């Protein structure tokens, strides 16, 4: 069967390949120098250069992550993690933290081994997919890592072989990357032989939509950290040393990135899972770091027990994606149980044994997932098994996994909802702070990573995602709580509490109490669950205040943290369940008070996504029945009413307190809707309309009998002025489709008089409230600048003016008008004597910034227009 092939043009691909080539050149030179017994590049300089190249590769991989190129993304980010970890290790060696060759070997071997295995798998899958350049590069770097491990045990052997492999990568990458870059720069005119990049278009659109390439990077980081922690148990390294911290924290940072990218890919389950595992990576690295200073922190039992419960429920719901995903996540349930069973957790055999199992499970998952994403022939993973089992049960109905699954109520967002992770982090942090500080010092108790990373950084991440989804209150709460957990964790469990405790700390906590009072009041209008969540956190902040003032009653802090932890866990489970099952729904409670524009108007004013044809039809029905709606355009959002419904036009006009110089304007889907009145319109004006539309150009034209064909009746007085009217054909598919269904519409800016233009669908109902009957949602406006308003009232005399220069520049409008004028030259004229551009004199009036095209002796003064498409 012939397979369609789609050529990819990507500057990022060239940058990624050239970055790998540059890093390989650096390591090749360094290893050749070591082979001859010389040190050409100092460790600190080598590490810094590797970090710079690793950042470049990470950027390239992230930019390509949503483009469904799993092999290239995995290669870039795997090599980036390799050079991040080894770069930091070389810096530690350069500054003297790693003192000798034995410590350097202990620090490098686990990371190099993990990356060698990952790149070997990647190269093997690349061979089956006939990706020659990627597979050869992956194999060469994998073999180079293996030879580097050998060179760490035998200094006289391995450096030359390592350098030879990097030389191959350097030459191949330089040729292929420069060839792609040259082709990109010359716009396909020059292409080196063998550098054509082809992508097999084998996946169906639904498969491409469900893929999340970032998951592969998360599996790689799990493999990396598991290898680091399992090596002492297997005898590869004698113990966990400070040189292994860069590998663990590199994995943690990358998995935080995977969590963000998974939200971007609308994969809430994967985002939550890799957020959890990132916390574990930072906790592991923190413990190893403290051991270098003679303190091996012990883990209290509540935290890993709660963590194991969170992982279990997440694994249970992940079976909806595939049975293999659910089983894989159960390994982390066992890992958390092993941590709870042994107080020295990461340094004891139980946890290290589970990590050895996770290493092999991660390698298998990476192989299967990479093959299934890169190939149309999928290996069985138990996908759809849960759906099949529940298909015969009418009580439990799964939510359909389509593109609208994670769409917020008010329109469209590029990110899935992060509340599940936010609630889980709150529960984990709450149970973490129940730990009693040891007499030996706060650092001996493993609390800081749970409170600062989990309660702090991840809550800030959830707040950012909530803000991107238009959830103002939720975003404020998660951000506030993240800052609170970070500050309190560092103060109480970071060794600062004894010196800073007192009035200053109490004043800061009182400020947090006041801020959370506003959040609690706002939660009254959101849901009962959110009110309980904010109220119980207020009790925790009060316990912090009492502790800072040495007035904490015995057991109060323990009781309120457990209560808050239970409320957070309920919210976690309810949101996780409700996001996966359509019925039944775990109750979160209606708001105590419903206000117009905040929860109360959700039923009366539908907000529907503009990308759905059925949604546009729903808005069209509202307009046909005499309603007013907010609509996206090629500039900003507008409020519209159907011209054939005079009552709706009057309603739209009265939705705002208008000044007399800010009337409504008339919009059409195409000039064909003016055909019945063509004989009443000046021919030059008609041709100017045909040439300029559709676009972000509004034309102010004289009123006349041509308006009678729209059925405005008595409401015509609300559109335009007694002398003129603004008319426009927008360059917006959604708007023109809606007008094809409804007919010409009367429009006005969707904001109260005197306020800024409305640039997002969330602002329409918030600004106009019950005065709008529906909103067609299309996210942020493509342009935050209004349209260009052209005065055509004296076009028959060959003159146009400008009320406002907006999106379309004045020069472009003048060029269009000049071309129209040429078509209306009277008589037969030899084209040789026709001037290319007629002489144009432009006058600018500083008082109102008015611009007119006129003769030098006869200028045309105009009054300003202040709002979107609202002419004088």
C-alpha cells in the first residue's frame, strides 16, 4: 500500500541536529585529549559548555513536543538530560566537591548507563521506522556512553573509542543539520543530497490527537532515577554520593516540564502522575545531598502512606487509557510502601529493590510507547479494556475522550484542568507538616521536599494553569497556598525557624490570613467544596500564627492539618472521578450564593466554542429569536443583533450607555448581501468594497434608501448617524458563517462605554451580564487593535479619509483605492501614459490624529471615532 509522505519544514530540527553535533565535537576533542594523557578542557569549562548545549536541545525538544515527532523529541531530550547530568557532575569535579577518579566514576556511571539503555532502545525503534539519521545518532551516542563507562574503570582504554563514536555523530549531524538549515534559509532552492526529511503520515487524526509525546520523556526520567537508586543494591557503585544528585534533580526538572507539556496536550492523568514522580525525584536528591553533610533524613510514615494512596487511585483511573499504564503506576504504589516501611527509605534495600523493578518496567514501557507512537502497527497495551468492561454497565458511563473533554465552561483553553494535582499536593503537604521536629534538628526529618516542592512549586504550577484557563479565584488560591507552603516549609523545616521566629513572622502570617479571607469569601460563590477547602486552610494558617507566637494549644495543629488533608483528598478524588466519568458524579456542592455573571448566568447565557458548527448554529438561533450575542472577529469581540429583528437591535443599543457619537455599525458576510441595493450605491464605492473586503476595514458611507432592504424598520436610527453609517465585511470565518445563517447584523463593541475593548470571551459576560444572551467563544482575540475606519462619504469626488488607522495600515488602504480609481478613468487612454500611482497629498491633524487624502487646496476634516467600528 502506498503511504502518503508529508515533507516537514522545521528550523527546530536543524537546530537540534546541529546542537547534538556541537556537543559531540566538544566531547570528541576532550576524549581524544584524555586518550593521550592530556587534559585539554578543564572540568568546569566542559560542564558549563555541556549545560549550554543541553539547554538548546531541551528548547528544541520542547518546541517539537506537540508536533507528533516522538523519535526526534525523545532523542533531543534524552541527550539533553545526559549532558545536563554529566555537565553538573563535571562542574562539581571542577570546584572540588568530587575529589578523585573514584568519586567521579561513582557519579557518572549510573547516569551514563541509564542514558545508554534509553538511546539503544530509541535507535532500535528508529531502525524499524527507517529513520536512518536518528537511529545512527542514537546508536553512536549509546555506544559512546558505554565506552565512557569503560574508560572510567580503565583510564588507558575507552577514551579513543568514545571519541570515535562522537566523531561519527559530529560529522553526520553537521552534514545533515547544515543541509536542512541551508534548505530552510534558501527556501528550498539549495538542498544537499540525502538531507531530505520525510515524515510518514500513517496516523489517523484521532490517533494524532490522543498522542502525548512528552510521556516518553517522563518514562526516560523514571528510568534514569531508577538506575541511579538501584545501582548501590546491584553493587555497581558502593553508595549514594553527592555526585548522583545532579542526575536525580535533572530527572525532577524534566518531569516538571513533562507535567506542563501534558497539560498542554490535554492529558490530565499523565500530568498528575509525572508531577508526583517529580516530587519523588527532588526528595531523593535532597536526601542524598544531606547525606554528604553527615545527616541521613528519616521519613515519617504519613507522607509515603498518603502518597501510595494517591498513586493507587491515579493508577486505577489510568487504566482508562490502557491497562499497561495502570499496572506501571502500581510500581510506584509499591515504592511508596517500601519508603514507609523503612525509615531511611532511599538508602535501604527495600526501596532500592523496587527501583530496580521500576528500571526494567520503565525500559519496557518506553520501548512499547515509543513504538506505538512512531508506528501505525501498535503493540497491545490493554487500551480500551475498561471502556469495554463498563459498556454493559449503565450506572457508570465514561466521558468521551474528544477534543472538548477538557474545554472550560467559558470557551476554549490550551491547557487541561490542573485542580486534581493541586488538591493532591495540598493533601500531601498537610500530612507532611504533621511530623514532629527531631531534637537533632529539622533537617533530620524528610519534610522540606514535600512542603516546598509539592505544596509550593507544584501549587504555583497549578495556579498558573488555572489562570490560563480563566479561573481567577482558583488561580489566586493555588498561588497563595503555594507561597504559604514554601515560606512555612523553609522557615519551619529549613533550619530558619529558631532564628526568625517572633513578631516579624507573625505579621507575615497575618497578611496571609487576610488574603485568604478574600479567597474564602469568593469561594462562597463557587462551590461548597471550594469553601470548605479555603476555610480549612485558614485554620492551618491560624495554627502557623499561634506557633509563631508560642501560643499553640496542644494537638490543635495536628487536628486542623488532618482535617484539611481529608478535605483536600476528597476534592482530589471527586475531581479525578468526575473528569473521567460522565455519570455518576461525586458532589462538590453548588455555590451558597449565585450572582449574575458568576455562576448564576451559566444557564441563561450559553458559552459555546466557535470551532463547532453546532455551536454557531445555536448562536444563530438565539439571534433569529431576537437575542443579542457576543461574537469573535478578526479584531476584538463585539456584541451583535440580527438586522431583521428591530427589537434585538434596540436591545443591543440600550445594552450600553451611549454617547451620541458612538452609534452601531452594520456588518455583512459578503458583498453579495448588498446585491439587492447595488443600483443605489456609487459604482466607485461598490468596486472599492469588492477590492477591500473581507478585511479589518470599516467604511463610513452615506445613508440612503439602500438600507431598507435589511428589514431594520424603526431601529435603523440606532445604526450610524443621520448622515452616514459604518459598514464592514470582517475577515473572520466564524463571523461570516454566522452572518450567512442570520443575515446582516448590527454590531457594537462588547464593553461598557469608556472601558477597554473586549479581547477574550470570558470578558463579554463579565462586562455586559444579563444584557447578552449568548457568547461564541474563541479564546483571545487575534488582534488587540481595532479596525481601520475609512471615510467614504465623498468617494464620488475621488477622496477618502481616515477616522482611525487600525490593523490595516493607511498605505495599504490608499493603494487599494488607487487601483479602484484606475478602473474608472473615463475614455480610452494609452496605458503607456497612465501614471503608476496618482499623486497623493496626506494631511494629519494633531488634535484628533485624523488623516485624509485630499488635494492641497481642498482638505476634508473629520471627527474621531473612539470605539470599535463606531463612526461619527
